[in-house]
C-alpha cells in the first residue's frame, strides 16, 4: 500500500479510528428548519460513509433551544431517536467508520446587521451553557455516536470567549484564565455527563487571522489546557471570525465566512495546499512538550493523498481533517487506498459551497452534476485530456506542477502510470491535445512536449534515477510473451504487485517496436534501453532469442515450468502483402522488416530511387529513413487523399519538409523488374467513392490512367498483422475482455497490437496496465469479467475562460533540415525551461476554475 500511515489505525480515547482520514464538520443546510434529520441529510452522510473514511464528524448540532436556520439540533431529548436512526443508517454504509457529532453554541445575529458579543451575555446566561453541552453530549451517546466534538472554533460562543477580543471584566474574560474558564467548564461538564469511557474531541482555532485575535502563541496555551482537561483529540482550524467579515448581503445577517479571516477557514484557490498545517504542527509540538499524547487533527486544503501522507510522515499531525475535499469526492479515501489517487475529483477551492452557506441555501459542490444533492456513485469526473489519454495520465496535475517548477514531482505523476516516459514523450500521437478545452479558445496545450521537457530536464539535472527491485510478496509466477511496450508494462505492473515475472522475447533485443520499428531520429534507442534496463532492475527477468508458439516453447511447457498466468503481447510484426506482381524481386522489402534491419544495423542496399507504398506511420518512417540512408528520390504512393492518410500529421509534414514526395490518389499495380531486380512501380490513379468500414472513402482505379515510377527499391508498407502461426500453435484467438484483457482461456491474458492490430505506444501501455490488473485479479481468485466506469468529462462551457488571455502555443524546436542529411540525429530538440513554463501557464486546469454561473440551482 502506498499510503501506509494514512491507512493505519489510531486509538483516540475509547475509539479506534480505522484510518487517519476524518471528515471535519461542515454545514449542509439539509436539516429541517426545526433542526430535524431529513432523508436528504441521511443520504449526504451515507454517501460520505461509503467512501471509506476513518472518522466522520457530523455537522454542528445546536445545543441551545433556538431556531436553527436549517442547522441540526440536539437541544432536547426528542431528537435522540431520529439521531439514533441516522447513526444506524451510517453504520449500514460503513461498519468501521467512527461517527461523531459536533456540538455548537452560537451567539445571536440579526438581519439588521446586529450581532451579539460575549460582553452582552449575562452571568446567568453563561451559567447554563456548560449544562447545555453536557446534556447534548449525553444525548449523542444515547443516540449511538462514537464521540462528540466540542466546537470552540470560528464564530462560536466558546471561540469568542477564548479570543483576545474577549474584554469582559468579570471572571469570564480579560486574562488567559478568565478567557479559558467557560470552555474548561464545558469540557468538564461534558466529561461528567458521558463518563471517562467516551471520546470527547475539541475543535479550536490555531489562529484567528484578525486584528488582536488569537495567534499560535495564545492557541498553544489553550491546547495545553484542553489536553490537561482530558480532551481525547484536538482538531485545529483557523479564521472565520466576525471581526473581519464583509458587510452582509442585503436582508441577510452577518456571515463570518467572508473577509480574510473567513477565507483562511476555507482556503481558496490562491492559497497553497496545506496552508494551515503549520498551525496543527505548532499545537502538536506544544502539547507534546507538555507531556500529552493527545492526537492532533490538521485541516486547511489538504487535497491529495501524497500531501496527507507527507504530513503524517513528518509528524506534523496525527489525523488528516478534510471537509471540502471529501465534499467534492466522498470516495477520496477508497481511491487513495486502491492506488487510484489520480481518479479523485479534486476540490477546486472555489468557494461555491461557502457562498451557498452564506446565502442560507442548501450547500452543494460545484463539481457535482447539476441538481444533485450528493455526489453520484461511482463518482468519476475528468478533464478532457485525461479522459482522452488511453493510459489515463493525470495531465492536469503534471502540467500544474510544471508551471510551479516542481519538475521531479511532475515527472513522478507520469511515472505512476507509464514505465516508458521518455519513449512516450517522443512518439505519442497525443490524443489528449485533440480533446484539450484550450483548443476551443485558441490552440491546444502542447502536452506531449511538456512531458518530454520533464523527462529531459530531470534526467539532465539528476541523472538516471536509482532503481531498486520491487519487494517480492507473491509466489505465483507470471510469464509475459513479448517485450514491447504492452508486454513490458504488464511485466512492470505485475512486478510492482509483488509477482515474479519472466518475459520471453523472440528477438535478440528487448523493446519490440520501440527498438525495432521506430527510427532513431524519432526515438533514440539509448533511451529505450535505459527504460527497459530500469524495468529489469525492478525484478523482471527477460529471456531473449526465446520464441514461444509455433516452432518454439509451447503454452503447456510454460505451465509445466510453473507459470500460473500468461500474458500474450507479441505485437503485430507480420507485414500485410498488397498482393501485387513482382513482390519477390530483389530490392522489394516489407516495411516492418526493413525498419527492423536498419535498427539492428543490417540495413540493405536501397539505391538512389525508392518508392514506398502505403500511408501509415511505417510508410512515412521508411521514407524518412531511406532519405537519411542516401536515397536521392523518395516517393510515397497512397491510394487515397491526404485527408484519409492515417500517418501522424506531424510526421507527414516532416517528411515533406525533408524532401519526400507524396503522391496521393495512386494505387500500386505491380513492381517491374530487370535482371531479377526491382526497376520501377507500375501505378494507377484512383478516385474516391463511399466510405468503407474504417470510415475512409474507398479508392477506385481510374481506367486508362496507368503510369510507372522508376525505382531501385520498393518498400511495401500497407499494414501489419499479428503472426497467424502463433494463434495456430496457441489454439485460441485473441478476442479479449476489454477491461481485464482476459483472452477467454484459463489464466491467459493478451494486450497490445496482438489484440488490436497496429496501434499506438500509449494504447499498448494502457492495455499492458489492464492486463496486469486482470492477471492479478485472476491470481487472487477474483472475477476477470468486469467493466471500468468511464468518467464524466469537464466541458469547456464549465471553465471560467475569462481568467485567461489568448496566447500562441509554443512550437517545438527542430533540427534544421540541412542538419538531418546523412544521419539519424534526433529531429525534435525539446522545449527550453522558459518555453515549458509559458506553455504550462496556458493550461485551463479544467475543473479548478469552474464557471459558477453555469451551476446556479
């Protein structure tokens, strides 16, 4: 488990929290006007409990008998039974979560703008407050709550007594002992009411963020006193004091959640994550120095499991308190526990929920579907870039980190999902960019170029990362057939899960098409070798020159050797024949075989005139390769138009710039020969008809349009397919269950081009990840027939684009055309730091700047 401290149990008074995630109290205004439980109230907290948190503090329940403005009430025994039913419903959703309720006493406010102050309270009014808390704590225990939390923070009565602004001249104000007297009486009264075997926590302020308000200096003394009184935990918050509040809305009473102090209680997007953790840290140090081990709860924009784990590791807090983060995504805990942190719907820190509270409206999250009173289940929401990425990379996060200059952290986000970041950053067709919301504004973000910048920059600054083997925690051996991106990703994922993995590769080098099919000028082989070497160092064994299937090792032999699961990832290396005359002449080559020979250092002689047949990436790669090998005339013939050409547009443009001639609407008829050698290619012109099954228009020959192109070599690159001989020997097809990559045979999984036909590296990597998960589930005895839920996608209409200015996308620097002649130097040169910073700044950070007027309910 990645977040071991976050998911470790903790004894808190008489309770044991199953993990360190606590939902801090946050008003919903879903109670009735009289403070009763409603069905919507139950559903909100039931949904929260489903997400797997360790402790839940139900929103503040009012201890005094007054109108509650849709706040929960606990001021009378009549509320016990409905609260008991509420607790029972929560336990049905999550038997492990510890359920507490916050108790609150507040001073009066009026629509006229008047508000009551501590100085206005008479002695007899103060005298009943401890009893009100005590009776309410007793009711909470009777209702089945595991603990109570005494609210001494923000605008509450007890917080106002603790504050330096308390200028009462009697025994309840002035100096420290006077200010702490009423809160101490409340703690003692509550303890007497519930007994020593019941957990009592306290919510207090670390700092008020107002003029002459308490700072950490005063709060540390308060915390020590609370610890000495037997508080079982101390939850540290900040701000939300009336002294700094904005003038109220017309016909509304004052609201403490505004102004600087209010925003510090609920830190907004402009505040850094974890902005208030230092307060919990200071309180924790203070109580520890005084000899108390009372657990401390931090709060204040802790939005990611990585930050939460770091806080716990550093001993700055014992429990992670969250309100808005769990509001935005109640499944935050289970996603973190299951290593799906990138699927967490991140709180935008936009203030939409707080603004609803200010208007005394039902509090909902702007991220939820319009009209929803709780998050859906399952709850998945993604920026369009992440949704379009086959591997589901958390693109928004790594671009944000890039903008902040946190390059190592940004790269680690990428490495969480893919073991080939350097390779992918050079050859990915970046479907994410086609889906980028910025494209509707001006131009898409150069996402892949930023990925490459991170890889190159971190490696240049830090060198190669030191890699240690993954711990071996499983006994079941897994065989992976094929060492391309799909197979190696599956092997990496299974090794990470603790399995012993062996990869069988028929070729003399590992890497599949990364090493054998993609030219050096696009993907330097040194980088591929280093990435494969790192996977080996993780504990993956690779056996080269070892064929599995027809003419090699059989599946039965693998099972006899002790392999409990097999992942097939042999790729699609068999060239498709165009079925034309003269294919057997000397000087006629198949595209993939030709590129393999070049990459292995055994390139054939090609002459000065080369014609390439095909319109895909293999055809373009072959044409640009022979250009570098010295060919004087290089021509690609393609039977359809440029619009139908499947090769990457950037590669087509680069080939043209380098002097490759592309002839469209031309189909091959046959290779002409002389003395057994290729001499030319007979062609016929075509015209386009109706679309075929691929969606591209069908090419039809134009009668009487034949012509010939002189050629010393002809390269056939009309497609690739998996080796049919492998299927014959295996005895089954490669039709798979899409989510688990299960091939329908016991313990057999398949991924990559062997399943899909020729696809992209990033698609192969994504399939490899799925195969690893599928094999893991199989070996654990779990079902491999399941579906992966698709996320809702954030549309550009939900982004507040007015925050941004139109700026041109940064262009990838490239080697000058004259410097590409006769060599295989890498063509694309990568972004400078200034270019990367500027490009990252263009990102909309979809979901983090939501358009609030689109969500008015």
